[in-house]
């Protein structure tokens, strides 16, 4: 996961998007799920998805609940 220069405001967007995913699924945060969801959020951000709404929508669509994140899928692109 290569992260170019990300501003504090951008980090806030990423954080809020991940928090929204957890709230949407009423999932309890854990290290493995956070690793997968955060990695996917950064990947999406680097691909040009820059708003909280857009990131949250894509994360919810690609990762429909916490159990899915345990599949051997380290990036958002690995799920179809």
C-alpha cells in the first residue's frame, strides 16, 4: 500500500468513511477487519474516490459485513 502525500483533511475523510462502514454494519472494530477496510479505503482514495460519501458507498458495496473481510482479500480490488 503506497500512500502519497495525504493531507490531514484527507485522513479525516478516510477515517470517517471507515467509521461509517462500521456503523452501517453495526460491526465491532477489530484489527483484521480494520486492516482490510482501511487498506481498501486508501486504495480507493488513491484511485480518485475523494469524498466521504463516495468512499463509504463503495466500501459498503464491496464489503457487505465484517465476516467478508476475513476472506483472503487484502485489497478492495480483490473482491468482485
